[in-house]
């Protein structure tokens, strides 16, 4: 078997790479463990200089890396360039903040001195998805390397060029050999590597998360799981409806809707339901589909034909249950899926009960804020959510009642290096980003000194 990179826009082969054997992968783990011995004692300030240089490389070669992303998974080039910029920002953030985050914390007790130190664990295995093939890696790698861990990347099989590019960036930044290493390995080998590494982070499906989480538990390994979402976007009667509708279109259609934290269930109180649908539709119809390398394209192809087929199944279910379905014209290309608005969606439809990884927008009508909260929380997922209201106190009050890892008021959910990111329920466990993410893979060591 091979890692194969195919352009979903024109079906051209970008490249293919043989899987390593399990023996070869285990040998690399041993090399990484050796690299860790020196890396963990490298002064934090020195480790952070590699992040500074990585950020510079990302910015200097932004177009090169953006085009790799677009060719591999179909994202519009303007979004790919923004993704590369965000990776540089993430490196900047930890380069500036990690040294202070890792300082010992003194705690007053009856002892002469009591403190907590934050020490790296070792080799961290990162199992990453294709939808943000650079950002997903950097938001793990920057804090992990800053903390003194070394990283092994097992990327999604359809984005091998992105995996190699990230490895190249750290190599060109001067990072010591084997501090960051990409491995082309199959699923079975990946599962077997959990036992041999010192921690594991995965962004992916519930099924994959359940399997990796089970192995992490079996081998007593720290784990972070980010497993998707079905984020509610709650529209209340006192919101700025124009701003809300414009944001809703962006919230659903960035990356063609192929995002864990995309808004996926639009819950609108009945007094503004018709107005929201009208304004949303007006903006929705202006979306431009086509060649993702065109700077004017808003939505490119899905990353794979199988994702198109899954979306078709979900929309067919909504039609069968009586939903009104509005589609944009579908451009030529088998991997395209037309942005689709589903009016008067109901909670029993698959588009409201399953994660929808594409540009389908279900709009659910509710009576008031109380029903909106019931609908919002009636989900197995709990990643993000949005509330739209001009009343600040009302938004703050309702935010406490939304069952999710993130709630935004008058904006849609986005990851930010400065803020912890992660979910509850079947959306995962643990946190990425911020100081909280950096400390997921450290030994929080208590030291007590008595004389």
C-alpha cells in the first residue's frame, strides 16, 4: 500500500510514497528517543529559536506551501495561504510565551520550599487529518517541541506532500535530527506505535478516537483527542441579523464545510427565521465555486469523491423527511458538492444528528432561547457553538448553558493559539493550544524541600 496524493480538482497524481514496515517505524521511534535525551535538556530559550526560524520559513515560502495544500485536498488558495500564515502565528506565539509558561510555580506550604516543575515526557505520536494539513500539525508541534518533547507525525494518507513539507520546515529551521519526524505508516502499524511512544494526540473521527483512546488507556499513555463536532449557531431575535447572516455563510463554507469546528446546525428563533433565511440565501447565492487555484474561488472540491457520496446520502435523507432543499449550481468535476441550504430542518434528520463534513446548512426553527438551548445541547457532540444577540449579559448567561468546549458570542468558532481548544462528550478529551495545550504532554512534577 501507498500514501497517494491526488488533486481532487482535476484528478492528477501529485505523488505517491511507500509505507514503511513496522520494523522501520520502530527503528525511527528508537532514534527519536535518542534525540529526546539531548532535546529535553536544551535550554527552553534555545528550543524556541527553532520556532522563530520555522515561522520565518512559513512566511517566506507561503505561496509554495499554500499551493501544496490546495493541490492535495482542494482548499481555495486564499484559504490555504491563510492557513500557512496561521501556522507562523502559532510558532510566534509559543516562541514568545512558552518560556514563561514552563517556569517553575512556587506554592506556599509548611515546607521550606514547594514548587511544581513542567518536564517533557518524550516521544509524542501525532495522528493528524487532511482538512487543515499544515495547521493541525503545527498546533500540536509548536507547543510540544517548545516543552522539550520530540514529535512523530502520522499524517492522513491523502496529504503526504504536506507531511513532507512540514518536516522540511523544521529541518530547514535547523532543528536537530529526529526531533520532528514524519512516518508513512499504515493503520495497523500506527496502532502498534502507541505502546512504544510516550503520548498520543489524534484529530479525526469518533471511531479512530475510540480505538486510539482505548490503546492509550491500555498502555497508560496520556492522550488528547479532537473528534469532530456538530456546532450549534444560535440566532436570537435581538441580534444584528445582517452581520449574523454574513457570518453564518462564512461559518459554514470555509474549507467547503470540511472543518470540525464549522457551524453545522443553525438554530433560529421563529420571529427572525424568515428574515435570517432570506439574508443568508442572498449571501449564499454569491458564493463562487470552481478552480481552487483561482484567487476568486470561494469553494473548491471536496477532498475525495467518497465525501461527496456521504453528503448526498445525508441530503437524500433530509428530502425524504420533507425538508426544503436549495442548491447552488454544481460546477463540472466529480468531487464537487453544491452548497446546500436545508430549510425547516428537524432534529431527526441525519444532517442534524450526524457530523456533516461539507457545505450543507440545516436551519432549525425554534420558539425561543430555551428551546434553542435544548436543541443545541441535544447532540452527542460538544466542540464549539455560537450565540447571536446584542445583549451582552444575555449572551454570557446563555454561554454557560451551552455544552461545548468553546462558545463564541456574535462570531463563529475559530481556533486561536492564545486560547485552549477542544471538546466534551464525543467531541474528545484534552485541550490543544494556549498554556493548557502545552501542558497536556508534560510531567507536572511536585517538588517539596525540607531542611
